[in-house]
């Protein structure tokens, strides 16, 4: 009983500290039994024997008697009485002739035989009953108004209950330490108390002399807490990230602490707070550690730091991360190293350093053939950021990325096509796209359910059109009509980002493929371009004017410019630097028509006088658009 009393005291203390609340006790059975034990003291074995406890044998002996407390009687015990009352009512209503009397007597005999067989039937039912049925019976008795003793010995019942509850507590306590502050922040205003609880938790961990217990507490409490945004508000408010960093032994770092710091650095505020303590020089030393987990978490932290270039990661980290990637010893540490290198490659100085490491580039290309989609996507992302005229693996890279674009995974498709678009815009790589099956692979992706994949696919086609890689006329016409549908503002599938890329692709087609102009004229493409100029996104205006420039080279369409009043905006665009070149070429082509030439002169004279006002208005619109 001493052990049971100690467990009961522990549960009471946890309840007082609000580590166990109704929300956390998801199991209604445990809730009712838990309150039952805490509200009244546990009975000693001698007292339990002295009390009258209804057992199964007693229940069988007095099964025909009415129980003293009908509220606690089970539903199965009331069924025979209902049958008896029904039979009695029928007997009173029947006539007194002999045949009917015999029938009623037979019914009574059947009823009595049923009552005699009830005990045997009950035993058969009890054998078939499951553990769930027994627990529900216990729950009904505990929720009754009267506090009767549970079936069986109190000591045994309490011991079984506490064993079951302590197993449940392991799961509850692992979750409550971070669910509790999350709920309290969102549902109450007692912020000071909750901050104090978080601080007490940190203090108890810092003051724990046993390193094994400290690690266990950090894993069970702090690690899950920092993965929740609302709980992190409390953690950052008390400076928890700095307190965790202070526990780190710089000379002999604990991997579990580095893992928690890695999770903390996903949060912008914590990342900036930790950088002065867990700085780059310290992490560079950890990258050379003999402990694999230390190297992995060091690369993980650096990868999160690399999201902000302002933190200033040194160039000396690039060769060390490259070694982790090339070694292939640990897949996870290689992945974290690649994450960091991917972000660093955005900056030109780091990119130049990486391009001087051919083994690193070769390792990234190998990851494109990995069976893990995460590594494939990360490798394609890294190659996209490494796109540069100085890149020396052009043919292999383009071929590998085209094959990777066949992946059914949308994330892999996005990064591979994005990388292809980056290399396609470099004239040094144009030759590597010729003769490939890139059109066959990318064409179905124009209808991808993922809008990001669609956007990058259209962008890639834009770059390929600008370099003259696409020679198939039927495909080009089909692509032009697809782009017209994408710039349609009334289209149910309209997407602003896709619209901008489609406008650029259409601009390249209209200015380079003369055979497509008649097709676009027949499809009334000018109306969609006009709507794009008037109501479309600001980023789509420049390519829209280039589309007008390209279509103006098709003379049968000149009257439509006049009918749709497109000459006026083209003259206005002459006074805006970003539109001046395409607007000038378009008006030069339209001036071949006499009526158009007369309108151009009239509008030019009008807007030339108002040029200062127009320029001021343009400057105001530009400022508003940038916001």
C-alpha cells in the first residue's frame, strides 16, 4: 500500500500543477476512475474485507430480489421484471375458461424456467464479453450518484488502475509539456504564469545534475515544444534559445543539444539570437568532429543560417560542406550540407568557390539519380542556383535534368524545370538543348495540376523560344494558343504568375515566328492583350507591349489596332523607358497604314505637350505598383 499511496500522491500533485486537465485525459474511463480515486482515500485491505461487496456469487443467489438502490442496477437485470408485468396484464385481460388458464400457467412455467436459466446464460455471456464491456460497466458504476465500492478487492482494483494510468501518463506527460503552454496562450491571458512555467521547466533542466536525466527531459519537453509556433512565442519571450545555447559545451558538444538548436534556428528571431553564441567559427570546428551526429547538426544549423545572407557565413565553410557531401558516409549530413550549399550558391562569391570544386558538382549530379525524391529535388535546386557561364558540366547537367523532369513528384518536377530554364537563358548552353526530347517531356506539364510546375514550364519554353531551340511549327502554334488561354483574365484557371510567364512566351513567339501571327489574328489575340494591358498584373505589361510589337508586323491586322484603340496607349508608352523600344517598333509598323499614320501624329502631338504630366503620373504609378 505504501507504493500505491506514493503513486496516488504523485497523481494528486500533477493534477494540482494542472499537468492533467480534462482536455489531456482523452479517455473518459480514465477520467472517471482518476477522479474516483483522488476524491476518497484508498481503503486498507482489512477495511475492504469488512465492507459488504457484492460479488458474482451473491448476485446469482439473490438475482430474483429487487436491489436496494435501483439507480445502480444494470439494464440486463430489469428485463425479466418487464416480461413478468407484461404476462400478468395479459392474464388479467383473458377469459377464465380452462384452455386459456392452462395457457397462462404454461407461460408462467416458461417464465420461471427462464429465470432458472438466467444464471447459466449470464455465465455464458460473461465468457463472451470483451475487456471493453467490462471497462464500460465499471465506468457506469463510478459515475453513479452513490459511491459504491468497485467490484473485487479495493487494493487490487487500485493497483490495476494505477498501473494502467501510469502507462497512459507517459504519453500524456510527453505531450502536455508543450500542449499546455500552446493552449494557455491561445485560450487565456495569464501570460505571466505561463512564462513562469516555461522558465521553471528550463531551470529544472539546467539544475539537473544527472546528464542522462537532463538529456531525457530535453528530448521529451524542449524538443517538441520548439516545433510549435505558439509555444515558441513563450520560449522566445523568456530567452529560452539563449539558455539552451548556454548549456552547450563548446569543446565537447552534446548532439541532442545541437539537434534542439538546429530546430530553434528554423525560427527567424531565434536564429538571429543564437548566431552570436553558436557562431560560424564554432560550427566550422564541429564540421571536423569525429562524431557523425555533431557534423550533421552543425551542417543543419549552418543550412538554416544560410537563409539569411546578412548573418555572413564565411567562404571557408564551403570546402568543409563539400567534403561532407562528397564523403557519402552519412546520408543525412550530406543532405544538410547540400541544403547549405544550395542557399550559399545564390551569392556570387560562394558560387564561384563552389564552381572550383568539381568533385562537389559531380556529387550533386549523382544525387539526381538517387531513389529519394528529397535528394533529387535538393540536387536540382542546387544546380539551378549554380547556373553560370563558368559552369563546366553543361551537357551532363542538361541531360540529367531533362530525365529528372519525368518524375511523377511535383516538387522534383518544379526544381528540375526551374534549373532547365536557368540554363536555357544562357547562350553557352543552347547547344546542349538541341536534339533532346525536352519538348516531349515538358509539353504535358503545361496542364499540370501544380501551378508552380506550370509556371516554370512556360518560363522554360520562353527561354527556349528566345534562343531558337524550338523548331517544330505545329508545336509552336499550339503553344501560342495555350499562352493566349493563360493570359485570359476571365479564364476559370487564371493564375497571375502563370499569366506573366505566358505573356513573355507569347512575346517571343510573335516576334520570332511569323507563321503564328495569322493564327493569333484569327483567334482575336489582340483583345486578350488589350485586357492584359488595362487590367492585368503590372509585370505583364512589358511583354504585352512586345506582343503588340510582334503582331504589328502582320499587315492584315493593322485595322484591328485602330478599331480596338490600341494606337493611343502605344503612343503613350513612347514616353516610358521600359516600353519605348517595343512601342517604337510597333508604331513604325502600323504607320504603313495611312489612317494609322494620321492617328499616330495626332496622339503624338497631344501627348508630347503633356509629357511632363505623363512622366509625373508614370512615376506615381510606379511607386504604387512597387508596394
